C-alpha cells in the first residue's frame, strides 16, 4: 500500500462548498503521480521522456463523505490487478482529521505509447513497482 | 433524452494533450446543469435559493476515445432510474466531429438539502422533469 | 468591440463562494478564443494547424466586483494596441444581471510559433481581425 | 522573504503544452496560503473560522518564461507595502531546475469580512506576520 496526502485547496470546492465530485479523480491521479515517483524521474519522466501514458479506461467511484476547505485527503493506493498491458488500482480517500472514509475508487488504466497511441506491454521496472503494491482484495 | 454541447477548452487538456480524464465528469455535470435549466431559475436557483443539491454517490465510467482541443463533446443525458430520494443518469459523450463515442457514464445522485445536509424526497417539479427523460435501458 | 458571454460554472467559485480571482484571466481567455473564432477554423486551428500561439507577457487586472454562481459574465474585448509581433487587449467583465463592472484587464500577448518557440510577425488575416476591433482608449 | 514550492501538475498545462497563464495567479495564491500557514490554524482557519478573506483588487503580472509538466515552481513571497486594510505582495516565480525567472507578480489584496463583505482593519497577528516579511523594493 502506498499513501499520499493532498490538502484541499482554496479553489477546489464548488458552489455547494464541498470539494467538487470530479476532483476526487484528480486527487487519485495526484496520488498515482506520487506512486510512480518511485521510478527514475518519476511520472514526468514517464510522460515526457518515455512517452508512456496511462489513460483510464474504466472507473467505479463511491463517494461516502464530503471534503471541505481545510481538510486534507489521505489517499491509500493499492494495486488490485496487473494485466499484460493494463492495471487496476483500488484507491481509498480518507478525511485525515477524523479518519472518515470519503471515497472508494477502482480505476483501470492501460499503458500506452503517447505518440504511437497504441497500448504497450507494461515495462519491467513499472511492473516491478506495481507488483510491490499488489494486494489481494479483502474478504 | 436531453442533449448538450461542450467545446473542449484550451486549458482542459493535460500533459498527454488529451482532455484530462477527470474532466469527463465535469462535462457530465455541465450537461446536468443544462438539463435542470428547464426548471424555473435553473440549477443556480436550485442551489442558491432552494438549497437543493445533488451530490453524487456512485458513478461508473468507461472512457472509450480521447477528446482533444478543437473537439466538441456532445453529451446525451438520459434518466435511467428514479428513486424516492435519488436518481441515476446514463450519460453518453460523443466527439461531435466524427460521432465517435468518447465515454459512457452512469451516475447516481442523491437529492440533499444543502444546509440540513440530509437527503430529501425529490420535489414534484424535479421529479416531473426526471420522468420526462426516463428511458428504459436498451436491450 | 467584441462581446462574449460566460456563465459562472458550479465548480468555479472558491471557499469564499465567489469566482476564484485567477479565473477572471480564464474568462478573458475564453473571450479571446471566441474573438478569434472569426478566423477560418477559429482558435483551435491557430493552435493545432498553424502552430500559432499567443502567450501573455503582461497583464494588469483590477477586480471591482465579485461574481457568484448563477451570474453570467459579459466580456467586452477591445484591441488597444497592435505591434509587429504583439497586441494589447483591453477587456471589461460585467456582471450581466445588474450590469456592474466586475473587472478590467489589460493583457499583452506575443504571437509565437509553438514549435520554434520564437515570436513571429502577426499574419495578415490575424492583423486584419485585430484592426477591425482597434479602439482608441477613451479619454 | 517566504518561499514555497509547487510542482506543476499533470492537468495544469494547456493545449500549447505550457502551464496555462492564469494558473500563475493560482500558484501565487497557493504560496500565500502557505505564507499564512504561520498563523494559528493557517489560511483555512482565517477563512472558515475568522471569516477573514483577502480578495485581490489589483495585480500586475509579467510572464517571463514558460513552465512545463515536470517543472517545479519556486515562489518567493515578499510583502512590498502594508496599509490599514490592504497589503501588496511582490511574488517571484522561478523554474526550480534551472533557476530561470518565470514570472513576477505584484498583487494587492484587501482584508475583508466574508459575511459582512466589507473591508476590515488588518488584525494584529496578521499585521505582525506581514511586517516580518516586509522588504523595501530593490533599487
């Protein structure tokens, strides 16, 4: 399991004064950027130098509690499944102050070459990182 | 079925030069704002005057094709299910130029009082609007 | 003078419940995208096909009144000055409902080739468009 | 002088592949949030509990160099002037990797009560913090 913190920023709430629902996916992406930070050069190097992107193809989201300005999200990243060219993550977002579960997100990404635009076999170093965080789903 | 157009804006792509995946939910929300425009005062009136919000509690998203700067998303909004206090929408996002399906989004919202923060029974005028767009899922 | 409308969107306010101050520049940019819509293929064609961008080099902004969710901004775009490779716009943002001036923005952009990354002489069709909206500043 | 780091995030570039110009103000705001972090409860406490906001009334921005995905902005915050109810900041944004100056931003804010919506005299603890970072402009 990999963990990442993300304070809610001033401009991230909506007219209902809670973090805009679409931003939960942005928070998950930030956590994934941090997750891939373990690789040489991190996620920017994947994108800018290796032309290796991870477009999402599927996600399931359960919003369970609101986040407000002043809260910090603690995001737990787990790898639920690793395919040849794809991987599925299971994220949990907690409201750090009171440890309330704010959302669960299951997200499947495909590894793609950003210029050729086709899927690619997951490179060895990326696979090793994913495997290090693979967890059997809890019963 | 309700239809809404949303041109991709200059700042909405990411470092992979396609519309950032989380924005698809934002596009669906914009379409819902337009959908509720049929009510007196529209969505702003719901939020600002009636204190009636629609936080999402569940969504399933399938991303099928990228959107780029210069594309316009055509969003089809359908109501798939109406409960006492919740409703489920089935959105389809098309790339308007070539009519390619860019994403399918199933989104369940709960009707809430924004100050009391609890769920409420769907008001009559809102229910009538939802019912007018209720469609049995295609077989 | 060119005019463009921009409804405040649900997610564009901040934790103080007014449109986040940086978004005023985004609204001006949206108005400029619309302004260049008069050219063949519009702003996307400039960016995607002609590799012609307009990075800002200078701006002065006076925020005069808040915008809230439910408001629509009416943006007046004027061309204040045209150089060989640069142009200065004078934008005025009004709150459409009560016609209150919400902001004044003076913005200087340089015409650049997006791949070569250097400045370029303003192309003829672009210059003609700018000249059509050139206005001597009011005394 | 107060200093704050801000990595460019994946979704913050635009279709020209550089950080969208309006985001520079967002980066400055993030730096100000960090700056006010020295106060009890930080900026969220100012906004949520003390109802004390700092709407911008004026800014002058000079964009000098682009930021790209993979860059980190280092933002230097200086207080240039302190009034009774307002303050002027002088921000410098540097591209951390090569220490190139990316932008200079002069920003004047007014201290306001968020509910009463009028300006207020700068509270003592806030004034003390501002004074601690007051710097005479360089000749």
